[in-house]
């Protein structure tokens, strides 16, 4: 067998093994909007944050999904009927918030350092401090919107989908 044929055989075996791993039984926790095609899927092993009975916040990794029960962190069993809210992290808002905090701090430090090197006084003028504080303040305010709250009931519902091949 020549070199190209052996590379082709190895590549085909690699692809087949990848497909076979994806065919394993899989269970999904699905947050869906009723009457719409908007869904968020949480496979086993994914992180999730929930509120139970409007009093308790729980977050962790989904370790097991049964018919109407999910298990978090290997030790917390929750019935779907007791879950009131699901919180989803907004990654873009978190990224912009962190960027604004870093930009404000960087501007503050670089302006002070530059003015010190150039022997300009005052080292930090009031308008530079105000600008830096405003950018950092906007980052702190944006951080408050890091999570989106989905209230279960009329609009949203949780389901467990089981795609296992068991008898």
C-alpha cells in the first residue's frame, strides 16, 4: 500500500471513530419558548444556574438527566416542576463589561505615566480622571446585566429530551 492510501485509511478510520462517539446515548435539558423555535440546549456536563421555589439559587454542572429530574454536581436532585427561573450568561455583555473596565484602567495608567515622563502637571487632570471613571463605571453597570432571566410558565418551559438507544 502506498503512502497516500495509508493516510486515506487512517483519515477514514478517524472520521468513523468520531461519528461513533457522537452516536452515544445523549440526554438534553431544553429551555424552549412556547410556540416559537427559540431553544437553548444543555447537555449533560454543561453549567446551568436555576432558581427553585423563588427562594433558592442553585448553580452547577448537570451530571445526570432522568425523566423529570436533573442532578447537579453529582449530589443535588431537582424536579423540573420546582424550577421557577433559568439564568443564562450573556457572554458578549460580560466581554464588553470587562473590556470597558480594562480600557478605563489602561487609559488612567497610561495618561498618568505619559504625563509623568513629559513632566506635565497636573499628572492626572480632572477631565482624564472623569473620562476614565466614566468608562470604568459603564463597565460596572454593564456587569449587572450579565445574566438573562427566563421565567418558566406561560412563555418558557423546560423539557428533558432522551436520545438513548436502550431497549
